[in-house]
């Protein structure tokens, strides 16, 4: 057999090298506007990219099981379990229509096991173009007024959950919205961090 990810000969379905890439290793994100602390569970390796793209664009949730089963409580700092609310970056209903169910709540299923609800605190009210390939400035313009907060005044701290952080524009924009609605502390946790390359950084300044 060949490894699903790298196509090297292997006894099972995944080689040891690719399997190691599926083991989370938490790292703090660079400082982001409006975010108290941000963290990522993976680097954006080809294996993690393949899993996320397979879920996001092809509806292959069997791939997502590889990440979902790998993430343990000990991989995530306790502060992310202690906030008042947890919000997955929501997809617009039209995008869900042709992509299928949302993959971010599925990947962060470990939070549901703690009776934490990330149901409908935040709503995406405007359809927008995909952010792949956009600079930070373009992402911020695209994100403006895209979300609507539905939480109540008792919520004072929120963890935003997303799949990939590149420029951090989506997380920062959501955090700005939450702070404008009285949320004192906003944290962010993503599956993977994909730093921009130098050419993208030059375009985004």
C-alpha cells in the first residue's frame, strides 16, 4: 500500500512520518490586534493542509477524524476551557449549501465534551469571497461588518475557534466585534498556523 498523504510504500494507510505530523504540538501565535492570547495546535504542514482542504472543500470528514482523535485535553492550555463562550468562525449559509456542514465545530469536538456550547453566539450575515490569496489589508476589507454577535451581557470572555490562521485578519476582526459588544477578554485557538511568506508580507504592508 501507499501512504495516503505522501504516497510512499507503507504497511498501513499512513506512514510514520505523516502520522507524526498528525500529533498536535501547541504553539502561541504572534500578537494579534484585539486578541489577548492566540494559539495553534499544528504547523500548516502538507499533511494538515490536506486534511483541512479535504474536509472544507470535499466534505471528507474521515480525514477530519485523524485530527479530531489526535487532540487531547493535555494539548490545549486550560485558559481556553475557562472562557464564558466559545465561537467557531461561522460559514455563510450559502457557502454551506454547496460545501456541506461546517468543519470547524467537528475538529474542535473536544470542547463539546466539556459541555461548552459554540452554537449561535456569532452569525455570519454577509456572503464574501474566499480569503485564500488575499493580503491582510484585503482580508480586513472583506471581513468588515461580516459578522453579528448574538450573545448576552453575562458573557465577558470568549474563545474564537478557527481552522487556519494566516494573517490573523479574521480573528482580529471578530475580536473587535466582540469587544465592541462588551466582551472584555478575547482568546483565539486555531488548528494550524500558516505564516505568510515574504512576498505576501510585502504586499500586505
